C-alpha cells in the first residue's frame, strides 16, 4: 500500500499542475547555485513536475512494474529510501553539471526520473540470481546507453540526473547483497560448527569453533 502512494501521488501532482494549483516555476530545479539557495525545496519538488502524459506515463509504468516485481522482496521503507536518495542525487548532479556548462541558457530539471532510475537499477541488481548478476549488469548497461542516446537528441544535461540515479541504485543493491552474503556465510559457519559438535563432541572443536558456540549461547541467553 505504501509503495503505491508514490505513483498515485505523482499522478495527483500532475493533475493539480494542469489545473494551475501551483506555479511550476517555483518547483522546478534550476541549474545554478543561486537559484538553489533561494529555492532549496526544489531539490525535492522538481520530481513532482511533469508537463505531459508522455513525460509522466513511462515513470508511472516503470514504478508499477517495480512494485509488482518487488512485492514481498523489498520493504516499503527501502523503496522510499532509494527513490528519495535518487531524487536528491539526481538534483545535485544536475546542478553541478549545469553550473559547469558553458551554455548561456539556464537549464531546468523536472520529473521523477532520477528516483525512478535508482529504483529500477536497485531492483534489477538485487533481484537477479547470483549466477546471473553479470547479465543483470549488462542489461543495465544497455538501458543506460539507450537512455543516453535518447537524451542526446534533446536534453543532454537531463541524462546526468538519470545516470546518478542508476549509479546510486546499483551501489545500494551491491551493499545489501554483500551484507546478505556475509550473514549467510556466518549462518552456514555456525550450522557447520554445531553439526560437528553434535556428531563428534564439543572437545573435537578448535578454540575458534568453541568461541562460535559460546557466542551463540550468549545470544540465546
């Protein structure tokens, strides 16, 4: 339920924008530090601004697919954390790149793509099986290349926001996978030591293995 609030919220924000419920100029993110200083909320609010169904629809479709694929596998808290971090990292990356650009026109950023790409890359890597993780990374590389080619036609700066999201999602996924693998190895080690103690006796254990048993008993106490 909490996950579905995101696409619903983006759709409601789009409808309100169409009816002039707010001034989108104050919500968009501008590519210079002065605008960010006077409109700090734009680091987040830019993700609420979508100007057309073509702009919003792919995001809603992707979020819906992600929600279905991650049901029971990624918590709502993690889902929102990844999206929020993707939005923030996309915003900061955009401002940094835009401020270094030689273009005389002040660039603007709108849309929830940064958060969505973070969720997408996070889900693809995290849900891939261990033996197929290389394939998942190759798939992401293909998606990123296609994304870059698409943006090169009309808005090169916007791609960096997407790239930041992709990168953040991959980093988060790899951290969780590493922690999960470490926990799994620890559990396997404990089970192996307990099995050895049951079959050969406590005295057959090495000092290191005995410490594992003692620590396990402390946790049980």
